[in-house]
């Protein structure tokens, strides 16, 4: 009970704007660590694609599955090494191998991934058939225990382009919705937070050595939708606080942002935690294909909660304050001042931007003279004109 009260007290006193600079440094540290991992793994071989963990879905390649049953589980390392050596005799390099445990032990297998060394589909199939026969000969007591699935380079590029289009369209639609529903600055802040989620999710995936394939793209789109939901809720609280202050100057955007975050902090933490518990159990108990989807989701949930709470609101407050200052300077620079000449009972209108003056009588409409021409005042005391 005391711990729950302490957590609520922490939420009530939490100030995002106070630690905004520290929160902004954390993503850069994660990205730098990911770059170090990629360089450390890719520099010895010169193959940075494998260091990043790009799967054959996006690069093209073959998945070879060898079903060994109980032998795959009990002697995984020995079988993995023997099969890898046999595959690499044909000039290909195994980039990834994994144990696939099934509910029925006799269906347990080891899968191997390697890039295709040719762009010709016929040559790829011929090579894979030779590899399949060679691996099959390693286990003469097992018949038809080797299968493969190949993805050509053209299909991989097509899938990659469609994934990029899907991400781009989703981000643009989200930006349009937020600008219409909230403000322009809210839209920009939300999109920057979404870009943060994508980058940090990718960096954590590289650090944790998770394969990047079509399931990863599905996980990324899921996280974008989940993260923007938290951000919109915070922005909605900001909008409610701004309604009574409409038209005022020197609005405390930082204070409004802190209040909005405090009022939604427990909700963001609890919803993220409950969702993560379910996904963690799926990752532990599910198959390898489900695990490849769940692990990026877990990393994305952490990145999304961090950006919604710690980054989106400080960005919104800083951008809104800067926009108000820019707008105020613009109005001052282009403002029109009105001055009354009591003795002459006339109004002088001066445009500061063009430095021109126009004079009008009280009974006549105001007329503006072209710029850079002399302006004359008419006086009732005499009939002479005096040049201004």
C-alpha cells in the first residue's frame, strides 16, 4: 500500500520539462551503442547487412529446415556445426541458425538461413537441391527430413518497397489527423516522437540481435499505432488546459505539459505494463515466428512509452512557445498604428512596413496614397497646404 502511494506521489510531482535535456540524450546513447555493435560485428567480415540482422525477406535468400526430432534438442550444437559445414561447401555462408522446438518432440528441427549467390531463380533452385541432398546424406536413417524455402532478390526488393510505402502512408495520415484534431505544433511533435520510436526500436533490435523481416514491419506498424494513442491522450489534456488561455500572451506551455503528463502518467505506465505482460508470455511460450513478432513489440512498447511521456510533451511546449514568439514578431513588424491629430480633427494612418502615410477627413473614408509620394495635410484655419 505504501509503495502504491509512493508511486502516486512520484507521478504527482513528476516534471518532464525539468529533465527534458537528459531525456533527449538517452536516445542518442542507444543509437551510438547500436552503431558500435554493427561496426564490431561487421568489420571483421565486411558484411554489415548480417551485422544489422536483415532477414532474407528483405535481402533475398534461403531457409533450410532440417527435422531431427529429439536429436535436434539433445545434440543441437554438434548437429548445427555439421550441417553448417556441409552447406558452406557449396560456396554459401550461413548467416543465421536456430533451434525450432515443437510441441511434439519428433517435429523439432534446426533452421539455417543463407543468402543466394545468384539472381537467377533456376540456378538458385539447382543449388538448393544439391544442398538438400548433401544434408540429407548426413542422416541416412532419416528420409525426407530436409526442406527449404527460397526468396529471390526481386521479391525481397518488392516487399521492402511495400513496407516503406506502408510506413510512410501511416505516418502521413497520422500527421494530418493530429493537425486537424489539435494544432500544427502537436502534429510535428507527434511525428518526431514516432520517428524516435522507429529509430530506437530498430536500434534495440540490432543490439538484441533480432532478425528484421516481414514480421518486424508488422510489429513496427503496431507500435506506431499504439504509441500515437498515448501521445494523443496527453495532447488532449494540453488542449483542455489551453482553452481558457486562448488569445493570451506568454502562456506557460511547460507548466501545461507537466500537468498533462502528471494526469496521464499512471495510465500510460499501467496500460504499457499490462500489454507487455501478455506479449512477454507469447514470446516465451510461442513458436519462433511468433517470437520474431513479439520481441520487437516489447522493445517498441518501451520506446513508445518513453517518447510519449518524456519527449513528445517537451517538444510540443518548446515548439509552441517558439511559434508564439515568431508570430508576435511578425505582427509587430507588419502592424498598422492609428494616431489622432486633435487640432486638425484628422486621423493619420502610418504603415510601419512601407513607411507611407495617408490622411483622411472625419467625414470621408480613409484613402491610402501610393508609397514614396509626398502627403499633404489640409487645415481648417487657412486654405494653404503645408507639405509634411
